[in-house]
C-alpha cells in the first residue's frame, strides 16, 4: 500500500502507540487526524505536531462516534485509512472479584464496540475510495491467555477474529484490512509490567515497523517479540503460559485500590 498522501484517522492518537503512528505518518506526508477523550492530551499532541488535526471522541459511545464521523467526512472527504488503535486495559483479579462489572463493560465497549462502530460508520465511505485500509491494533495477547487481564485479552482475541472475517468479506473491494499485534510497548498502558528477559518495544520503533510492513502489504503485522511469542505459544504453550503466569501475581498485588 502506498503510505503517502493519504488521509488517516487514528483513534487513541493522543499518546503512546497512536501518537507514534501519527507522528510517523505525518513524516510520510499524510494528513493525520487523531481522536481521544481528553482534550488536554489532544492539545499537547497538537502543540508538538502543528500539522496534526485533533477531534474529541469517546469510541465507546455510539453517538460520539457518529458525530465525529459526520464532521470528519465534511472536513476531510478524502479520508481513506482508519486506524483503530484506542484501547484500555484493566487489571482484574478474578479470584477476588476485584473489578466492578461496569469497568469490564467499558473495556468491552472501548476495545470491541469502538472498533466495530468505527468500521460500521466509515466503511460505506471507505469502500468508495480508490485505495483504503482499516488497521486494527490488537495484541500478541489475542493468541494467549493472561490471567491478570482476562477481559482485555478476550477483547483482543475478538478483534483478531473480527479482522479475519472483515478481511475476507472485503477482499473484492478497495479496502485492505491490516492487523497490528504489538508485543509489550513502553507506554502508559504497560506501566509497571515487566517480563523478565524481555525489553519493551519503543512506540516509535513499533510505528516505523508497522508502516514498513503496510507498505509491503503484510496483513498481519507482528512487531518485535510478538512474532516469536505467538510462534512459541503454538509450539510450547506451557512455556509461555508459565512466563505469563509468573508476571500476573505481582501485577495483581500492585492493584493499589480496588475498583469494585
Ligand atoms: N502498550 C502495550 O504494551 C500494548 C501491547 C499490545 C497492544 N496494545 C494496544 O495498542 C493500543 C494503544 O495502546 P497504548 O499502549 O498506546 O495505550 P495508551 O498509552 O494508554 O493510549 C491509549 C490511547 O487511547 C485513547 N483512548 C482510550 N479509551 C478511549 C476511548 N474510549 N475513546 C477514545 N480514545 C480512547 C487514550 O486517550 P484518552 O484517555 O484521552 O481517551 C489514548 O490516546 C491499544 O489498543 C492497546 O490495547 C498496547
């Protein structure tokens, strides 16, 4: 895919992986619009990157998504790439029932319903573009269990499956469906998570790798350690399960306040 001269919407683009993708795509001569909920974070991303367009949107809220899409299509009618990156992860100690159901629901609404509603509202427009793409950011965890974040893990597996199905459905259209499955990346989301012997990837390296692979039309993009972790899980699931299980107790013990 040509990675220049596109008009790109990145959800959750105000920090972390989304902002790194936005900055890299700006450098490749694209028009980039980011959305997120927090206006201050959007403003600071825009201050750092004056060419960036920003819009507030809560992807878990259908009306907020509808409003954003209506305005975007007026202001940026050439929009041809949607990057579904916004996501949240709640640690959840299932044994001690630590996380209120409301937070689990919000995680599902953001990580699953957010992606589906953006695709639903933008696909009629994307299909009319000469070259278009949907890029879903899931996780290496889509393939394996992680007891410290069971709802998050399930949402990523769901969007992995959704990506496979919509890719098949859209194969005779102009819309290419990519999936990015990051390993652990140094962002606010992974703060406090450390896997012995595994360094977190830097967001800008993940962004560069993703764009390189999109350019080559690699549909499933597994940056850094993700590729190895997924292969190892297929060959030796007990080994990866042990690594993940070893990381969980410390994380769960560190939940400083129960959200119940
Ligand atoms: N970091 C990792 O190790 C890692 C690994 C694998 C996959 N991922 C995935 O990569 C994506 C980005 O993660 P990250 O690490 O960059 O996270 P992050 O640093 O926490 O950033 C998350 C971004 O999403 C936005 N966001 C959250 N909920 C939203 C909502 N309901 N509506 C709109 N925007 C929302 C946040 O802004 P507001 O809070 O202002 O809305 C922020 O811009 C996520 O899908 C995550 O699951 C991350």
